[in-house]
């Protein structure tokens, strides 16, 4: 199936475009998932002229795979920092989330993918805003009003009410496909998970698990033990059906 993406080239990069395309958004048709570098060169701009590429408000590298409906902005070396600041998505250096109450399913899914997702059912809007500010966390919410809170620097309003669609929204918005590391975050408490020896957790294991499994992980915070049993299979299935690029 043929896809299309919109490209905007800035400043001196338009030197390579024909006069009719210089000030227009260029609709680029493609098949599959080509590297963005190839698409840029196919349009006529040599990659050596390109300094910064922004896709859907996030900065990407030359190896980024183009997907359907992407909105691409391409900047040359002389693009001013100020322009870029306005173009780039507001996100902290390290992507960490705090979720509004009622988003428990999304929190579990994010943790399953190894993403830092703080979630508690009893937090007030004020507390969420304070924690977000203190820990540089991105607020995820269905409440537009919460995002207007003065203390919040980073936030995203979830469009869907379905937790799986919400997960896809968040992954796309923050370009997280390459940051997914299953078995690194505790699904129960968001603590860090580390690999541990069988001996270290032997006492807490069900008899069948003791018998059939040898690889174990444990949450540093709540001490919950994980192994690659049926839960792991479900997780792998879950990640597969997300159809990440
Ligand atoms: Zn835990």
C-alpha cells in the first residue's frame, strides 16, 4: 500500500527545490518504511546539507523509518536555536511519566515495556503537578484542565479512552519504539527490576516454577519476583500486536 508523508524544508535547503516547491509543504509518496535520509535525498536535498530532522514534533536521526502521515520538518546548519526550540516537542531529557488517576491500565502497559510510569489512585491534580515539576515527569491525562496547571512543563492529552490505543499514542508522540526494554520495570510498583539468581528467590517460588524455570528477575523496591512464564509469553504477544516500527 502506498503511504504519504509531508515534508517542509527550511531556509537554504529550499535552494535544492524547484521554484514551485520552495514555499510549499511537499507531499511525498512511498512504499514500505524507507529511511528518512533516502526520502530527503529522493526529494533532491543531499543529506550533507541537513542538520536537524523533526518528525511529528520529535527530533529524529537519518535512520528513522518513515511512516504513513508523518509530518517532517528539515533544517539546515544555519537554523537558529530559537526556531528549533519552537519546533521541537517539549520533553525532558529522560522520558518519565506520571499518570492521572483512572489510567491504571496504561500505567501497567508502559511498565511492561520498561518505561517509567508513576501511577497512584489517590493523587490530587495539585500533587500530580508538583511531582511532575519536581521529577521532570511528563503528565499523561484525559483531563485538559490538568495540563493547564502552571507547574506542569511537559504533558500530553490522551485522545483515546482505550488503554491500548493510548499506549500507541504515547509511543508515537514521544518516539519510544527504540526505548522499549521489557523486564526492567515492575508492573506492580514501577520499581526497577534486576536479574537475580534462582537461589536468591528460591523460597518465594511456587513448586512448579522451581522445577521449570532458571532465570529470575526481582523488583528492587517491592521484591516481587518475575520469570519468563506465561506472563512473559503474554507480554511478548502484547508487544508484537502493537506493531511498532
Ligand atoms: Zn515492585
